[in-house]
């Protein structure tokens, strides 16, 4: 089995953002059959432990790679930017001040849209979802172009848009 730290290698896949879900699923299921701890004969403690560790690594790899957003964030992480870290050098980039001000204004707009209800709230949600999708598309384009810092910036913005969508849907 490949190194547990490389999710794509664990699944036997090439690291890329545009993996079809069925390809990920097929790779996972094929490896799950091989590495399942129940395949190890009783009494083979070391082999059972190895199979359990391999199965855990496989499950984690599958969890990350099957989801397109998690996969994008993982690719960015493998390129040296951890979006879950606040480290000044290797952590998530800070959004621009203009973007943060825009988010504050959008939250104010959200309150007004909720108060108005109906079609205004629905069209506000649609606009936020469009912005979310644009950030995802830009991150994909940046990853495809090898521009990891830009991809990281777009993925950070995507998280802000997702939080706003979650607030709308709450």
C-alpha cells in the first residue's frame, strides 16, 4: 500500500482535481477488499494490525478525495498551503480588506432579505450561491494552472461564501 500521507497514492489514483466520482469509488472498493482486516487469518496479530492501519488510511483517503471541495483543498495542502492553519508562512491566506467589507455588507443584506422574505430572500441566496460557485471555478482554474497561492485565496473565499449560505439556510 502507498504511503498513508498521500491520499491519491493510497487510492492508486493520479493527483488531479477532475476525478470522476465513480473512478474514486471503484479505486476505493478495490483496495478495501484487499486491505480489509477481516481478510487476515485469526492469530496473525501483526498482519491484522497492518491491515487495520491500511484500512484506516484508505478510509481517510476516500473521505477526502471523493468530495470535490475537500480534494481541491487537499491538493493545495500538498502544494504547501494548509487552509486549516493560521501559520503566517504556510497557512490560509488572509482575504483582502475589500472582500471582508463586502462580506459584512452581504450580512447586512441578508438581514434585510430575511425581513422582506419571499422572492427577495430567494434571489439573495441565488446570488450568494453564484458567488460561491465562481470561487470554486476560479480555484479549479488556479489548480489546473499550477497557481497554488491563487487557488488557496479562492478556496478561502469559498469558505466565507459557504458560511453565508449556511446562515441563509439556517
